[in-house]
């Protein structure tokens, strides 16, 4: 079975980052332009190894994984190596700053709406 990993090192798709045709260009190149996957097309495919996005897995390998096709082998570059993580308190302080900023923004909205900010907090 051939597997292509589009998830690793890809942005999070949604309203801001749309999943467009461009993101499938490498997939089309790897799998070929034959949508039916004829034997001739399958012979042209190459397993790109542990550092590539295209891999070939045996039925036995998939069966050993309880037939799960959730197979990943590429490390996402955005995850880093885990050594550069800060202490939890650093993240907590950053979260507090973000939340305080959000509260200030919400208070400004209430002022724009003509509401009493102090009354809204209690």
C-alpha cells in the first residue's frame, strides 16, 4: 500500500490557509497522473524512504498495527526536538499576558457599545 504524508510540515488548513491545488503538486508528481493506478503506473512509483513523503508499506505491516492507516514517519519541523522547551511557568506567564490583552480588548468593545465596564465585570 502506498501512503503519502501531506500532514507533516504542512500548515494548518482552515479559513486563513486554504487547502489549494498547489499543496497537491508533490503528491501528483509522486503518484503520477494515472488516477486508476494501473500496474504500469505503480511500477513508476518510488518509496522515498524515512525522510520523504511517499512510502510503501506491506499488508503485513498494516495488519500488525491493527489495520490502522494512521501512519506517520516524518517528524514535523515545527515540533522541534523537544530540547528547547521552557519551564511551564514561562508558558503560564505568556498565557496571562495574552489573556490580559484579550480582557482589555473586550473592555474597549464594551466602552464602544456604551456599556459600563465595571458593571460588566461583576
